[in-house]
C-alpha cells in the first residue's frame, strides 16, 4: 500500500457505516422487521455473522427494526470486537439509554421507549463457532452484512442455515455482485482489465485451505437459498455509491475510498495480468482523484430476506 496510507480495518468499517446506511435496501430491511415481528417471539435470539464493529446493532435500533432480544455479534477479528464493545456503549450513552456491563461480558441496553437488548460479543470464526455448537442452540433470526461473498456459499451455506430455527428469519445484506466502477475513466481498456482481474482474485481466494469468495455472490445466493430450504421474500439492490457532493466526500468516506483503491492495488501487485508500471500509474491517478474530490465509486450488491421453511 502507499506509504501515506494507514491501514486500519476498524476505521474502514467505521467509514463504511454511512455508505452502508445509504446502500441498504429499505424494502428488504422493512420486510425483515415485519417478518421478525410476525414470528410472535417476544424476545428473539439473533445471531449476526461477521458483525465487525457492531454497526448493524445500533442501526437496527435507530431504524426501529429491532428493539428487544438477545443479540450475539460474532466476528473473527479481536480488534473489531474491542471496537464494537466501545462504540456500542458510546452509542447507548449518546442516545441516553441505560447500559449495563454484566459479569459475563454481556451488555444490557434499556430505554423507557421499549429498547431491551442483551448484546453478547463473541470473537470466533463462524465455522469454529458452528462446530462448537454441535447441533445445539438455534436462533430466531440470522443476519450477515458484507460477509457471504467472502465464503464458498455452495458448500458452506448449509451449515450456516443450520443455525436458524425452522420458520426463522434471515436477512443477508450487501452481497457483492460483480460490478466495480471507478469514474472518471483513466484508460478504458486498463480500467476494464483491472476490474476483471480484481474480481478474479475474489473467485480464486483460498482461506484455511478452502475456496472463500465469489465475485457474483449476490445473484448466486438466490438459488443457493432455495436449495437450502429457504424462501426468498424480498430481494433488492444495495449498491455502494460514493461521490463527491458539493462539499466533497461526506463523513470519513475519503478514507473508505482510499481503503478500496489500496485493496485493489494489494490484490493485483503480483498479478501477471497487469504490469507493475500500469498498476502504479493507475493507483496514482486514483489517489489523486480522491485527494481532489473527483473520484466516483460504485459497487453493485444485493440484499435478501426470507425464512427457513418449516417441514410439516
């Protein structure tokens, strides 16, 4: 990465929150709220896979989607969990909610407006977590955000869906679906080649000896859900769009763009499909566009909500 770029995954996730807020499909999110309420479970057990810094927790409360329940936020990166605990307490204080840290580490969040949450942060890999459950605990709702495109959906979705109770509700959001756009163009042929090669690195990614990515996860997820005994009640686009508005990039989204551009550079730095000179020139042009508030970025993604079909 460039010498002037300080890599921080928690900061990237923080800068991404406002991008996700705009991107998340509100029809899908409203359907999740309605379906969760329709389960009739007064205090649902909810698991979020790949919870990062916990941004989805306060978003669900602030958007009046979830108010009550035992919420487990699972993430494999310890630094994310540390930041998630810090920011959820800060958010509760800002909202003037009562927050209590219990001896077991669970954070209780309560308000007179009806918020009653027990938030449990778990630092673990999802598949290690599944193995540790050994067919035990099942959840009323299952969430993931910008996660399922990082696994091999075909082989690994069945074990994930095994965590959901029959008739339970899932909401899988920000699933990448094969389009990365940087504007203005530098060299149309080079731009197209870098996009293609970058997507190929997603398809070729191996983690812990297994395939772990799909550059068209969004569209492929539809049939994978159906083949795993799930209904799809709503599906919609959730594109990331970051553009320099009149006042420039909003919030910390300039950092978000740098993170994306530098990630492309890291992914392709030894790729034989693009020379080091070509990649260096492309990166310098994109960095300059970000500094001058000229770069427009879009990534195409899809959101899904549905239920695990109960066999009667």
